[in-house]
């Protein structure tokens, strides 16, 4: 994905005819001449010696030397050589004529004795400056080329190119403090790639191009261990000059309107070297394309410099070189054997677009500290891949023993699509960089690359012993669509990095689809699900990351997955979700993958794809806190352990704290294990648990016909209800194959339409089942208030019985007597009215019918005279000789009356 070689290997040898025509249209051609204008007290002197223009004279003021030219252009093969006394620090040159400067030869700055001068050279020409393909510099100090009107000095004096004045105050001037721009500054164009370094200053100095629009069509700028400034000014303003150790830093605080800067045709800006340098770019729009780069590659002891870009409108990074080897963008790299700190990357813009394989990269290949990438923008878009299928994106990498740099993104809206990525990778023992994204309004990732091989998303991965970096995301609206992912992976011994997501609303939907809307699959089974993943890869021993999600609303559909998993010997991480509302629905378009929140060991069940059964790591726990959880249309919240080895450790635990849980149309809460123990499911409910349409809660073990005890199910709805819709085959099971069945404990005010029985796919009853195929059955304990535990909780029938058919005739009324009636059907505790729930469960028994009508008629037809017995009311209690209290009637002597009711 990333190229770790020195980014520059070759440069273009020509410019196109169209480009040349455009350049000619922008800037009038001048004759290649160096001509003094004779405006200074001590005028500039130009002597021609073969192909060399020797420039002497000028007016000296302290350590400053002033030159003034009518024209300043150098043709290919020619040299302009500034020669001066040894005490000169700054050479300030202006062009007062009406023509731009066309420089296609060498600019040389020497002392009078022929030694290379360390003086800084300033050149201003308001009409424009063009550096041709063979332009080069031989300067010991810094070089500042500008299309400003004048130099500004501390006492307010100007050295102007538009209003030249022959005066003596120049003799009192010290150091320039700024560049004064006019209303329409000329452009600066650099096409130079001379000697593969283009325009180059000596190590530790500044190279600055500050004008109207600034263009580098194939041009190269080099300031190793120094500083490069690119500035575009489009209105009258002063750009300040401040002396620093590496030359000069320019300030744009007074600029109200900026122009545009463009790097194209494999242009290159290099501030690398032994210790690394700084770069500053200030513009309205910055466009970097065709494999052009702004680069800092450090080979020794990095000093921790900075590459800073400020664009008031847009930054566009587009594409790669024609062969796809070199991406357009920014790179900060600490090379093999280097130490110290690499150059940090800071980009500030209204909008940032990174497309078609362009990247912003920080690579640490050694023992030093990787560069941080910081981005602040209103809108950020990462889209597409290059011809080699390398993604557009923002990347940090460590391939050494030290930590990779971090990525910090602050934006209103972040869009990743068609393979666009933000990624942190560690390949060895170094720790991966952290990724922190704050997208105030939205973060949306969707789709795959055009080749259907690269997912859009955010990734933190380790392929070595180092820990993967952490992922922290904060946004109002998070959307992951059509195969897009947020992913923390470990593929070796290193542990995965934590994922923390805070969002008001989260929508995750679908699997990867191609341009025709068909499912993208590999080997006809594996698909790319949209989702959030914290995974341990095949054969890896590092523990997977934990995953924490805090949101108001979590909506998942059409095969979307939120998952912690292990496919190796490391354990899966803990999955924690805190949401007001959670809604899961549906299955993937290819009917293989249900929408799911899960923790998996050994893979995920989906059609005939079951992952990596040789995995031995333990599945993680899933903890969910929510007001409302809805799982429907075959979606599931699951713990799966598909391990088939003896070392299988079983599924984890599922803990849900909710006000309401609704499972419908095949919705599942599932903690299954192939061979280890089933996981445990603990539900703490405030109000209601509803099951309907073949939904179930299960902690089955031994689903591969192997050992393992069934997990336990605890449902605590002390102030709520457990309700299943009648005859819809919605079950609660804790089964096992050869191990012991699990324990099912339900505590609720009422339990409706559930009965103890063997759950079968073919039946329609709603069953509570803790059986084992070949092992010992588990236990079932049902607890509701105020119910006789010696009776049962019944499954209510779907059709009410005819009460007249359920009455046993014990007393036959005679004559005009009317007997009262009392009807009781079934068994168990009796509510005060038919509308109230059953109050306390224990062992559940089967439904009992009263004798049929024929039997009743037969019994009633054999009329037998029943002995009449008096019914005597108790009048008082007495204590017998054993101390027992007895209720007794009054004695006959007390005149006890006879009852008026009797049978017979």
C-alpha cells in the first residue's frame, strides 16, 4: 500500500506543448538579459564574460547590499554571478522594468575571492518570475524569490521595484522585515528539475517562492535540513520576514486574499535530510497532482520539524504518477537507521479532498518517533484508489522498533468512499499510531474500490509484536454502508488497539456490492460486511481489541455487523454498547450473514461459511445497556464459539440491561458453542421481554455434536413481564449435546404463553428447554410473586374453552332451588380476575381437560340418592389436650340452628 523507498527516483524530461503555450500566455517572454537600471547611489554593474554575467557594485548599507535591474533573465547555459565583499549578509535585488524574469540558467553568489558566499539572496520582480527546466542555484545562504512590489524595513523605508528612488536613506537600513505586495502580483512558475534537485539551497537554509499564483509544473525545490516557503498573495498586503536559525520564516497575518498554488507533473518539494527541515505553504487553493509530493525523509537524527499548510479554500490531492508508484500528497518518513523525530504534518483548510490514490503519510522505519498528522477542515473527503489499487487516504506506519505517528482529524463532515481510508499500521515491534477523529456533523464511509478489492473505512492494524493503535471517533451521525468498515486487527503477537465510538446516531447497513448491485464475494462465500470490527486474525496470538460504542440510536440492517472476534489463540475483546435505542434487522443480500452484534471465537456462522474452527482463543463478553432493544427478521445478538479443537474455551457472556427487549421474525439472543461450554445470557429488564415469530434465546453447547455444557440464562424482570405470542415456536433453550444442559432462571411479574417442553423446529409451541441430548438435563426455575410453587405456570391456549363444557355436576338443585356456580380450569395459582397474570411459578405441568360432555351426561343419568349432611358453621375455637387450636360449632344445647342448604 505504501512505498518505502526514497520518494524521488526520476523526474520528467520535458514539458508538454500545451503547458508551454499556457506559460507563454501567462507571462510575456523577455530577452535573456541582465541589465542594470542605474537607480542606486552606487549603481549595479553588469559585465558579460562569455556566458557569465558578473554582477558587482550596488549600494552597501551595513551588511546589506542593494542591486537594481532593468531586466533580470538568464537563458539556458548562462550564469548570473553576484560577487561582493566578505562582510555582506543580505543581497537585496529588484527588477524595475516591465518584463518578467525568465531564469533558465545558474544563479551564483560568490565572495570577491571566488569562494561560495553565505549571503542570503532576495529577488523581487512584480511582473513575474519563471524558472525554466535548467534553472539552478549556487548559493551558500537562503534564496527568496517574490513578485512583491517592495521590501519593507523596520523604520518604514521601502526598497521598491515599482517606484525606484535614488536616495541616501538606504545607507541606514539594516534588515528587511517584510514584502509589500501590490494589487495584482505576478505569478511564479518553477519548472526546474536540474540535477534532480531543481532549485536547491545549501543545507539548513530557506528557499522561498512568494508571489501571486505559484505553480510547479514538474519543478523541484530542495532545502535539505532547511525550510521551504510557498506563498500565494492576491491582494495588497505585507508578508512579514522573520530571521530564524534556518533562514527566514514568512508571516501572512495581514493577508486578506490569497491566490492559488499548484504542483503537477511529478513536482517535488523536499525538506528532508539528516535532521529534516520545515515547509510552510499558504494559499487560497492548493492542488497537488500527477504524483507530485511535499516530502521530508530523514536519514540521521531528526529534529522534529513541521510541514504546515494553510488554505483558505481547498486542498486537493489527486492521483499518482503514470505508473502508480508515486502518490500525490505529503510524506514524512524516518528512514532505516535514523533516530530522533520526523517532521509533523499539519493541514488546515476549508475543504480537503484526497482522491484516486493520493495520500498523506507518516512512516517510521527506524527507532525514532514517527510524525503526527493533524488535519483541521470543514469538509474532508477521501475517495478512490490508483491504478495499482492503492487507496487514497491518511496513513501512519511503523516498521521499526518505535511508535508510529498519530492521526488527529477535526472536521465537520468526513466522507470515505470507493476505497478511501484512514489507517494506522505496525509491522514489527513498534507501537501503532492512534487515530482520533472528531466529525461534528457526520462521518460517512461507503463502498469498495472500483476493482472491488479495497474497503472504505478506518483501520488500525498490527502485523508484528507491537500493539495496534487506538481508534477514537466522535460524531453526530456515523454511517457505514455497502461494505465500509471501522476495524482494529491483530495478525501476529501484538494486541489490538481499543475502539471507542461516541455518536448521536449510528447507521450501519449492507454488504459490499459491485457497480451492478451484485454481491462482491471471494471464493463464492466470503463477503465484506459493513460494520465495526475488533478482530484477532488467523494464527495470531495477540488479544483482540475491546470495542465501546456510546450512542442515542444504533440502527443496523441487511447483514451489518458489530463484532469482536478471535480466529487465533488470542482472546476476543469485550464489546460494550450504551444506547437509548438499538434496532437490528435483516440478513445480507446473499442470504448468508444475519445482521448481528456479536463476539465470536473461530468465525461467524453464515450459510456454509464457518470461519476458522482451529482457533483456540476465548470469545469476548458483550455488554449492552439500552432503553429499547429490537432484534427482528433473522438478526441476532450473539456469542459464538465455532472452535472444534480440544483447547476450545467456549463462548463469552452476554449481559443486557434494558427497559424493553423485542425479538420477532427469527430474531435471536444466542450464545452457542461448537465444542466448548455455551456462553451465559443475563437479561435485566425493567418492563417487557417479547418473543414472537420463531424468535429464541439460546445458550446451546455442542452444536457440532461435541462436548460442552449448555450456558445459563438468567432473565430478571422483577417489575416486568415475559411474553411470547401463542403457538409461534419462540423458545428459550439452554441445551447441550453430550454435556449438561444449562440453567434457566426467570424472575418476572408474569410469564405468558411459555411452557416447559422439548424445543423442536417442527413444533409450534413456545418452549423453555434445558435438556441434553446425551447428558444430564439442566434446571429450570421460574419465579413470579404470590404463586404457589407447588403448582405450575400454564401455557395459555390459543382458543378459549366453552365454560359450560367444563363444569362437573356435584349437587343437583331440586324444585325451585338455584345453585351457585364456580368454574376453575387448568392448574396453578388463580388470579383475582381473568385479566390478571399468574403470580408465581414453579414446576410447569401440562393442560388438564375436564371430562367430555358424553361422560358428564352418563354420570348425571345414573341418579343416585346422596346422603344429606348438614353444613355447620364454626362458631368458636378451642385448644385440645395436645395444644392444637380447633374451630368448633356451638353445642346443640346452645341452640345452634340448622343449615338451609343441602344436596339431595
